[in-house]
């Protein structure tokens, strides 16, 4: 009888333990499906602001935020760069206020937006991350700021340099009267202008790591502005020291393996100029019939317009040059051409005839060039083939 009571007691004990264990597992499972968002969800991304207090941003402006694992936050407020600290636990987030900021002056519209953004950061008390979206809200869970994770794809982007490392442990601004550019092609080639000469070379990317070079450049000598050749050498050297990169809003930072800033750049502002670009012919469309001829080798049919009213280019195997005018429409006058036979399949004669009939043209609004004959019956489209030699 006593043995039966012991067995009964043990059975009840094991049942209770099993029930508790089961409840513990269920509780654990329930918590795993509704775990609070961790601080880690904040870090590892550059967040680009989509809406500020339920309003869109000033057209053409960009605001960003980056949270690092050591409790620091930084970014662009649209005009100035800001930095500070934050603390996060579960879904709660508090950002230090006031934040440190540069003191650049921009338009009143941008300055008002910047003030509203920095004020909102100081009111943040909660955050949520859903997919590629970060939402910051106040103590009452009212949404203040909504961000999207920013792409770190560098290929196909164009930049104008703001500052570069001069190799003397200093980052210096670009000389007034000069421009430094960088264009990261989709083909793994980097090209641009280094103040006097054009340069190009390969680049490779693995995650946020980048390797640039070796770079080659043209060999012109420039006197103005003073110091431009020294700047050129330092800029090209700085590019080749880059080991990591990061896109921040409309900015690009290239840093050395030691974390020093090598090049600081802003996204190039699109212009309506057609000069300084190698335009590659990609198609012609008869707008009456809708028939389109696509050029299979656009790199063989080019035209580059210079600021002095002249142009140079290629018509398949022949080199061409002449003059152009954008007064009272658009006209192209062919003056010289080599006379090699390019084969029966060549489009060289059609290309030259079409160029000679151009009566209107300009940027097509999508980064390309459109040229049309009188009446617009024939429409030629060109793609940007890179920077033309000066």
C-alpha cells in the first residue's frame, strides 16, 4: 500500500513537472514570436528619411541617420551634419539633445526643415523596424520620423568631390575654380576628372569594402587655379587608399583601412548641358511608323560636343569632327571624316545622314540625349558613354 502511495505521489509530481515544463515551452514559444525589437535592428544600416511629421521632404533634399553599436548616432539633417549619442532597450529609444552640428547656412526652407528634424529627434522615445522601414515615435507612440534603409549600391552613381585627404593627415576642400568628379560605372570602371586631367581605372566592391586602381590619366598640364596639379596628384592618391565606403543620404564617404576619411563627395547634380560627354547612339525611331532601329554596338557611333561649338566622334570605323549650334534649334555640320570602308553591315552612312539632318535636340530627361530632324519624324537616342576628354 505504501509503495502504491509513493508511485502515485511520484506520478503526480512528474505530471506537475511535465505541465510546468510544457507551460514553460509554450511561454518561450510565445515570447519568440513577439520578441521586442532589439538595438541590433537599428544598427548596420544607413536610414534615409521618408517623412517628417507625416510630411514629405523639401524637393531635392536628403536627411539620414545612422546608429552604431557603440551608442552613437550621426547623419545629415539636410544642410548640416549632426552627431550625438543614444540609448536603446527593447522598443525604447532616447537620443541625446541637443545634438552636435556643423554650422553651414542653407536656404530658409532647408533650415526650417532641419530645425524641425533635430527637434523631432529630441522627442523620440520609441522605435519599430519593419522590413526596411524604421519608425521613430514619441512617448505617446505618435509617429515623428519614418525612414527607409538606404541602398549601398555604388555602381551607376556620379559624384562631385567636396574634400579629400592630402596625404598630410588632413582633409582639404577642393580648390575654388576647379572640380573633382567620380563616376562608378556598372562595368566596374571608375572614371572622372581630377581638376585638370581625366582619369579612369577599375574598382571592386565586397560588402562595404572597396579597392580602387590602379588609376591612369591623361597628361595635360594646367596652371589655373594655382595648385591644381598638386591637388590632382593628392586626389588620385587618396582614391587609391580607399578601403571602405558608405553612402549617407546624398553623400559618399571613402575611408582608408585605418578609418581615416580619404574622399568626401556629394551626389552630382544633373545638368542640362550636353558638353563634356561621349554620347553613344543607341537607336533611331521613325515616329510616323513607330519602327525602331536598335544599334547593336553603340560605342562605335559617338559624338562629343565641346563648349567651343565643335564636336568629335566616330561613325563606326571612321573618325568625324565638325561644328554644332543650339541657336534657333539644333544643327550639326560635319566638316572632316576619315574614309575607311566599314563593311556592308555598318550603319556609318545612315548615322552621318541622320546627324546632318538634325534640327532639334537636347537632354531627354532620363540621362540621355535626343536628336530629331525637322518635323520630328526621325528621333535618335543616345546614352551617356562617360566623360569626354577635354
